[in-house]
C-alpha cells in the first residue's frame, strides 16, 4: 500500500482578479521506503505539491490518501494532528527556536502530540535517542547559535524524527549549506532511509542533490513531466570518505568547538 | 494540549527574552503600584477621620434642632430653634439611654488677670466626661448641684488653661471672668486634640448649661442634646427611640416631617469620610489610567513579538500546533506578564505606602479587597490586551509564516 497516493490533484490560488493554477492534475503513488526527489524550476508547482502532501494546505480538487487515510478534506485542527503524527518537516532555514537548547528544540513536537501523559524524563529520553541517531547526542544542551549550519540541520532532522512519522518532507534542506555539509546531511537522510525504512520526500532545485534519491519526479507548469528511477545514485558516505579532510579553519574539531562554545556561554 | 504544557511553553518563550519581558512588566508594575499606594493613603486618611469622629465618644447619638427636609424646603441643621431642656429630660427616661448631656454654646472673651482669650463656652451637663470618655487632668468636673443652681463654675479645656495660666500650671481654685462675671475654675480637661469637625476640642470652656442659658447668653433653647446608648449594638434601636420621643415631645403628627435631626456616630463617619472617599477614588482613577497604559504596552509588545516570531509560529503550526494552542500560548504570555507585573506592583504599592507611613508620618493602610481587585484587574488587562495579538498569531497561515523574513 503506498504511503502517499494522490489523484488528479489541483490547486488554484486567487490573486485579486487572477487565478493562478499551481497544480493542474497530479497523480502519483509513493511506496514506503522510497527516497523521492522532487525537482523543477520555481513556479513549477513543486512547492505547492509539498505543502499539500505536508498537510499545510488543502487541494482545490483531487484526493490525497496519506497512510491509507483520506486527508484532502480534513479540518485545520485535524490537519495539525496529521502533521504532528505522520509528517516530519525539514526546512531550508532550519527553523530552530533561538535561545533554546537542541534537546528542547527536538522535544517541541512532543508538546503538541496530545499525549499529556508523556513525562519530562520520557520526553528527554526520546529526544536524546533521536539526537544520537543524527550524531548530536553530545550537543543536547547547545543553543542553535553554538552549532554549525550542518549541526543545526541535523537537530532539525532529529526534531522531524521524534514522533516517528510516516514520511519526512525535506524542503531544500541543503540550500543554506556548503558542499561538504550538504553531503553530510544527505548522508543522514540516506542512512535513515535505509536503516529505518523512512520514506523521504526531498524537494530541491539542484539536480546533483536530487541524485541522492532513488526516484526523481520533475514538475513543470503544475504537472509532472518526468517520473523515473535515479540511474546513477550518489552515495553520500562514499563521497564523504573520498573527500579531503575538512579544513581546520572552516570546520573546527568537535572537541575544540565544544570548548569554544563553553567559553562563549 | 494541556494548560500546564501551554504554561510551560509560555514561560520558556518569556524567559528567552528576559529584558523585553521585564520592561513590559514595568508598565503593569507602575500602574498597579500607583493604584495600591493611592488607595492605601486614601484608606489611611479615612481611618484617621473615623478615629477622630469616634473620639467624640462611644455610642454617641446627637440630636440637633431643625431638619434637613422641613416641609419640602431643605434647610440646614439648627435652622429652627425648638429644642428645650424638657426634650432632654424625656430622652433621659428612655430605657436604652445611659447618659444625656444638654449642650448650649456661646462665644466669649475669658479673662484671667492680664491674660485674655476668645473661646467657645460650652454649656453642658455632668454626663459629658462619660459620654465623650474624656477625663479631667486637674481638679474635678462640676456636679449636679452646680447645674441645678446654675453655679458660676467652669472647667477649662487644656488649651485655654495653657493660654490663660501658662503651660503645666494647675489653675484649680482660681477665678476667671467671663462677660464680667466671676467664674470659679474647678479643673482642667485632659487634652483631646482635633475633633470631627477639625476644630480644636481643647480650646473651649465647660460650664453648666443652666449657667450659660440663664447668665451668659440668656437663651431658653438647647443647641444639641448628646445621648449615649447603653451598647453599640443598640445604637439603631436607641436612635429610633430617641426620634420617637422627640416627635411626641414636639407634637409632630404621623407623616409630618421631623423638626430635629438624630445623628448616630455611623452617620457622622459616613458624612466625614465621603469627601476622603471621593479623593481616594479620584487618585485611584488617575493611577488606573497608568494601568490602562501598561495594558496598551503589553498589547504593543505582544504585537511586535508576534511579528518577530512569525517563523516560530509557522514552525509550531507545521509540527502540529493547532490555532488554539498558539492562541493560548500568546494569551498566557500576556497574562503572565500582567499578573507577575501586577503582583510586583502590589509589593511596590505596599512599599510606597509603608515608606509614606514611616518617613512622612502619613496614615496608610492597604485594604485586602484592593489587592484582590488589583490581581483580578491585572489578569483582565492581560486577557483583554493580549487577545488581539494572540488571535493574530493563531490566525497565521503556516506556509506564509514559514516563508516570513
């Protein structure tokens, strides 16, 4: 059973007297465990597609079955609940709460999951587990401004994982990162995808980043114009091993950085 | 999401911006502090007035001629002089009445040797020291025999004694002259200070009322009758009895207006505190304006905060917060600011009142109901001024909010 199944999805925005048809009938299925890269030029409708699959918006017409449930006609509050339980978001700008520790940032979705029975210690335990999964367990008490861009994005990935979602929606997750860090972050997505069988939906306009996925969907003018498996899939781990070691000035050694952060705080 | 969780989120958000939070609170602190301080000073002043009135004597009922409403025409107290010693006699026989003192006043020059002094000559009866709980300092008060024969005897107020004889001198046994008649000084009253009307109660001379009526002012009517009830509980009952007796004495038909006024201590307290009350309300009202300004400050900061934290709100919505969760978060943030500010303001008000009491010798008392009102009002200000920004936050579209730069 596909985790995402959309049929004849359309979305029309009204902008004054104009009508913008952002999606003009999109139908596709995404199976569990797939790593789908969605690309297309700006204005192609890929963002609108992401907003609808992310339950941030509702389609004008068409059906959207997420995890066997029709979510295309849900109320705002029900959509919020679906977002909390089924979807993990990773954004280009990380969107971490400032002056809030990595641990607290990761715990944030737990505060909205409706289960009031979850105790503080239990929340910490789960948050620490996902932070460990992205290799940042030691940085749990760091503030976002004490973390590098790549580390911040890993905290954001941990936050997306905490409610064990059906899919992870990553919207240009490497847009603010340099090449090496981008590869690191894509490596985490690949690892989570393989080890935890998490379905990843990656929105990007960079063709080379899209090649980390298993399947490539290309949008243009509100339609899917290409949907094919990735022929030469890139492996982030191999690439990282092949890269020269990081230049010390740019990325300090974790231990040194740790000390630096302690002094700064 | 539970209210506890929302509280936790709101506290975390406020703690992230301590400087702004405390500055916003400052508006509430000053507003509530000003109101509490003003009310405390006003209440203190009222209490002083009450004490002054009560110093007139416990369980005191005053009967005055004239009515506030005679035949539809409102006249002042004492405008018709129809009270005679017989009225006092009738009142004296009432069961609930303990003491009665007839009062007649006149003003006159009093002379001792080369010294002279213009003062109030208070003609009264032997019950006066008991009614007013006012003992003599030197000598004795005049007795019933003095009243019966209209003896030319007097007891001086301490102020008069000081002025005629010098301070600290016991003039008992001396003679003074009032309107060219020789009066024997029987004693001096202890000092009582300012009375309910603000006049100095120590600046008068007491003589038997019969003496004043027959030998000084030559009048046959009384200015006042002072009545003391047997107990404070029986005040209203006693006042009613006195009124009934006076109506019979004056042959007033049923339905006719009283030609006298019966005033209990409570009436007097109410009358005197009314002015102080108005002043307190005025001051508290002005201070209340600063509370409103504080509230507007909260709204202002919350609006700025909502705009500044648009991305945060977008993120919260994206990861599963409902509109109502965001609304509650911002509402609680506003209420926490106003309540903590209000509580601090109450402490500040207490401090100001205490400082005024200690350093300025101003009477100050913080009433409990003012504190309760301040707390409720603070919460109200938070909810009222926090609602609009909170609703604005809750109404944000997550997609737009996440894109916000």
